[in-house]
C-alpha cells in the first residue's frame, strides 16, 4: 500500500507540485517561442545529437523541480532520479529510499525543437518501485494531468477542472492507436498494419500519448523496442503510468505483467501496451501477442 512519509500531507504536496509545474510551463513555452527563431535556436540546443537532444529548457526545468522539492521538503527521506542528471553524470543513482521522485523535465525534446507542441513534463513519486503520484504537464494545451494515487484529473492553468473521458472500446480493431512521431521502427509499423486499427493518431511524447488516451481521443498505445537498440526509460513511463492507472486504464508489458522500475540503466525494454480499460487490457495483450506470433514479427516468450 502507498504511504507518504509521516510529515507529508497529500493535499499540501499536490498544491506544491501544481505551483511549480505551472512555473515549468512558463519556462517551456518561453523557450518554445525562442526556438522559432533559427538563429536564437542554436543557442538553446545544448546537445545536437539527433537521437537524444538536450536544450536549455530541459536543464532549467530540471533545476526548478529539484530545487523546489529539496527546498520544501528538506527533512523528508526520499531520493530523486532525473533524466538530465543521469545524462550528465551528476546524479547519485544509488536509490536507498522507498520513495523516489522520477523526473523528465522535457519529454518529447525532438517535438519541442520541431515546434509540434507535443512535449510534456513528467513528474512522478514512486513507492517501492511503483508510481503512484504522477503529473503530466502539457504546456501547449495548458493541461496538468494529476494522479494523487487514488484518482486522476486535469487542471487548466485558470484553475478549471477537466475530467477524464476514457473510451471503453473492447475490440482491438475498433480501437484508435496513438503512436510515435519520431520513435517508430519497421517492426512496429508491421504490427500496426497487421492489427488494422480503426484510426492511428501520431504525436510525440509518451506523456502526450497517455493524455490522449485519458482525454478520450485514443484507446491504446504500443511501445516496441528492438533488442539491442535504444528503449524508453523509467522517467518516460512513471508519471504517465500513475495517471493512466488512476484513471482506470492499464499499462503493462506484452505478458500483462506490471512494468518493472529501477532496472539497469533504468530501461523499459520490449513491448509495452497501454490501454484505456483495465478490465479488457489482458485480452488486448493476448490478441496482440497472437498476431505477433502468427506473423513472426518479434521475438517473444512462448
């Protein structure tokens, strides 16, 4: 069972997270506008590695979140895992506490640079390697999706509340798939074609994709990483999982097993499936597995 440290009140915690999430939104939107100027954009992009770019926005939001957590909760025994700190080697990744903050200050950096608007900030609090509290901030939509460990909802910057609107489509071929813009491979394309979804939405950021499901625009997301190649990390999935599960959806591997956090290099390998309905999720995983086996699309457990 999820339990916050004794000195932490859930309502106060959510209020704090809400406050500096909107601060992060202002930072991200400010840099997004600057990126439209090609000359100024060169100064913002710190790492031009196409597969794993880094911008000043990543760094500034990362610092904002970590400083606020440390400042507001000096005496609380929890650790912090941040994508940016792992990248630059400044983070001690020896996790000792049951409570772990998992941060991706800018999920969808490629889309951020490309100006698609499909980028997000992820912030999750894991308890014993399982995410419960989660926030997905989508600045360009003025949306902050929140899970308090029990329920999920969306807040607009003006304070208005937007409820979840999950679709409970039961048949795989009736579903709308949301899939990656920049992280597709031929194996995933083949699988999508063999399934024959009703509709396919394309966008960046796993947070944006999961929000699309919780918003009711999509029904399913499939992440497929090829053996020996790059894969998503814990900070890509922790906050989205917390929000989706609290909203009534499910996210597992192909075998319908819960995602495992804290693996070597924090990787989320293989095939991961997120759906809008936890009651039909297992059957959907089974159907997809049968299609993969039938057409020999991917090495899977027998």
